[in-house]
């Protein structure tokens, strides 16, 4: 449990550190009169190539950052927590794919902001949950969809001042990563009881996610799992009784009485 708590805490802290960074840049921009818009992406302009790396860090206003803050915290934390082996590859590919796509195909204006990154993370969580269909991935999909299901629509043109291209190519990058890395992270296996577990070479027993638990189940599924657990316990006790000396003694007594 402590290890799981540490992983979740580190994931939240990492996402928070990124949010603090972009807020710090905006505060410095306002305080010192900097103009960082030139660090955005300007399509098909060689000077705009730097924006592929820097644009997600730059925002047009405090309201722009505020609109991305919660999404970065939530989606970033659950992606970092839920996919420990593929997370950094995924974030890097989303970052670069969204930037390159905007530079090649977007409208001729400066594009900046972390919304391409947030859309990429959402689509990665959404598509990965559909492809993997294990308990953890489905729970993360449900959380992401409940909070930001509208991102399925914001990849299309809406308002003139919003870079839907960044949304679209971020989502495209997240979708590609979901297909590429869908087998990288281990799936959680159903918890096994001591008499069900097998040890030795070739067997790996994985613990159930202690944070998610059985929250993904319906009430009917929880009841079925409880009944199955009770049935397995009864079978276990019956097997142990058959193998016990006490069982042998009772069998001998019954045999003796039959002979009499």
C-alpha cells in the first residue's frame, strides 16, 4: 500500500510542478514585461520551429492557463500513475506530434498553450482503456471521460481564437501512442487466494490495485465476487479437512464400526 501511495503522490507532484512552471512563466511575463508569444508555433516559418518545444509552456492570458490547469493536474496525474512504463514516451510523442502537426498544417498565426498536451493525454487514456480493457485502464478511462469527455468534440473548429489544430494533433498523438504502447504496461490480475496461487519459475503473482479496489464493479458484480469468494473458502476448508489426520481418524472409526 505504501508503494502505491508513493507512486500516486509522485505522479501528482510531477503534474503540479509542470503547472507551477507555466504559471511562473506567465507571472514573469506580466511582471517584467516580457513578450513570449514569439516562442509559439508559426506554421511553415523556420523561426516558428522553436515553438514545437516551447509553445506548450506559453499562454495568452491567465484565463488561458486557468482553463488548462485542472486538466493538466488531473489527466497528467492519472496518466503518470496508471501507465508507469509508457508515460514518458507517450508525453514526449504527444508534445512533438502536436507541435509538428500544427507547424505543417495549421492556420498562419501563432499557436501556443498546453491544450494540445491535455487533448493528447485524454485521447491516450480514452483509447487505451478501450484497447486494454483491464480494470485499471477502464477506471482511468471513466474518470477522464467523466471530467473531459467534451474533448472528443473540441478537436474540430469552434471559435476563431482557439487553436483546434493543436487539439486535433494532440489527440492524434495520444491515439497513436495508445495503439503503440497498449501492451507496455502490465495489466492487473485478479487477486488470488493463498491456496490458488502457484509459485516457481514462470509464475508471477501481481497484487490488485489498492487505490482503485473494487470501485469499478457494479453492485451485482460485487455480490457475485463475494459469493465466489465464500465458495472458494468452503472448498479450501473441505480440501484441507480431507488431507488432515483428523479426517483419516474419522474414516477409520467409521470403518471399524462397519466391521462390527
